């Protein structure tokens, strides 16, 4: 079994903290119902990719813009909440996998209805 890397522990902590920050601290217009689905942190802990999804497709672009403009605020909040020497640079990325999964599910349902 592979050891649990520090970057994975930091990623899990960032995911919890960012979820809480987005839900309770960001009051940006255009921010839809958002879920932080995953966080990837580089091994040197300098960069973090934060993946998110939204409930409705039409909320994607306004939510992306709101998160992009809030990134420095979120990073500052992470700095106050986490005990790290330096807080990683963060980048929000839309998680395509949920839409992809929904599309596959819709196609399977369509095939089953045709039989």
C-alpha cells in the first residue's frame, strides 16, 4: 500500500475549507449552487487546482467568473485557517466529469427504452 502523501492530506483539508468558505463567506452575484468536487495539490504544495460543479448548466459561466474574482479572498481565508508555511496558489476549474456521467446515464436510459 502506498503511503498517504502530505499533498493528499493538504488537498483534503483545502476541499473542506473551500467548501465552507464558498458556502458561508462569498457573497458574489452570479454564484450558483456550487459543489467543490475535488482538489489536486502539487507535491511541493505551491499550486492547487480546485474542481467544482454547479447544479444548473446556465450557472456555470457566472459561477466561474465569481470564483475567479474571489480566488485571492479564498486564498487569504485558507491562509488564516490552515497551518501551512505558504498557502498554495489556487485555480478553480469546472469539473466536466459530472456532466459526462449524466450524459452517459441519459444515453443508457435511451437505449433501454428502445428495447
